[in-house]
C-alpha cells in the first residue's frame, strides 16, 4: 500500500482505485531474504503491492494475504490474479487471525491508512471532502467515528485526542465538540475544530483537525491494541530464521514495534534504527516520507533451568 497518516491534499469526487504502490518495496524484499518455495504472510495486503513483489522475487513463493477491508481484498485478487493458486486470501483483522505455528518464512505488516481510504470520500477518513463520519477499515463493525464524536464523554474524547493524536489542545477541542454536537460530516467536525483553536494554530503547517482525525481513526479501528496483539502472536508463526517486517507511519506505532522487538525472547532485531525511504522514492510517492521499517528474525528462545 501507499500509506500515510495525514489527510490527502487532493480534493476530488471520483472514487479512486485501490492503490497498490508498495512503500519501501525494495527494502522489504532485501530484508526478508525471499526464499524459493517460501511461504509468506501479508497481514495488510491492501491492493497487493508488497505481495506482488514477494511472489515475483523467487520461484514458487506462496502468499497468505489477509485484510479486514473487503475493498482491499477485491483489489488484491484482481491485481494478483496471474499468480493463481500461489495466493490464499483471508478476510480478517490481523489481530483476530489464527496464526499457525512454525509456518511462515516471513511476515509483513504495512500499517496505517491507505491512499485509497484517504482519497475515497465515502469512507469518511479525510476532511478534504464532505462525507459521513465513518473511518471503519472493516465496515462489518458497528463503531464509527460519528458514534465516538456524538456519544463519548468530553474527558474520554480529550484522552483519545491526546493519546492517539498527540494533540496539545485536546481538552479545548473536546469541550467545543461536546458543546456543538451532533456532527454529521467530516467537514462540519473539521470546521468546528478549526474555529476553536488560536489563530496561529489555525494557519499552521498542518490543518488543526489533522491530529484529531488521526486519533479518531485509531480509536475506531483499535489500531494500537491490534498491533500489540499482532506482535504478540506473529513470532510463533515464523519458522526459525524467518523474518517479520513492520512498516509504521507515526511514532506511536513505531515505538510499540521497536520495544516489542527489543524485549522479545524469540526475536533478534536486525534494524537497530528504522529503515526510511530514499529521496527518489519520496519524490515519486510523497506519502513514503513518514514510513519507518523495522525487521526482526525468529530465533530459538533460550530458557535456563531453574
């Protein structure tokens, strides 16, 4: 996926195609050391960009491709159709996936929200176009951004804005929202946020609603908890020497990946510092600018006798 955690600057009414431009694609292939006849798990297949690279990197590689978004799976099936039975598709949140033990030569996760989600107004992820407050990756779930904004308490709203969006004005914004709700659309909410912050903040480098929208998306999809569960379950699904590669797009995610890798008894960290995109890739895909890749290798855990 071509992913980011910032709302799209583009404003159009056409429904975009699901992007399958893989971020840090070369670095993923090099880091995973793709093996012939290897079996790999793509936990966020999106449009299938990373999976295509893996399937093309060595003879008879296989992919188990999972995603919670039905639109993503439809796009991936189309984009990877030529590989036929070398790909198995599963609709699932990676936190709910039943990881089979000692199975995969590599596991990847491309976190965050895709360009498709940001640029598709009907999904309600961005305030650049008017849309219902949705933000669900998996539209089978009931919790939406509208439910959070219109029904959660002021203190709870302030907490998620501060924790998930690192928003310094979280209390002020939460108070304004509660005083003026209900909100039905993304643009209504963004305008309310914009008018309750100081003027210099209103015309800063990013739109004043950016961090709140990030926080809402994380809360709606329970993204950080899902990541913690993924990192807990995934290592046991790797064969010895298999590698796990995680691409994150903001400090909250990267911090979890960094410390979990470091503290794991079954993983050896291969990236002391995160791998980031080169200028050439950023020029072609500006949303790669914030991507950080960390890789670890599965090792036999050593237990001392008590």
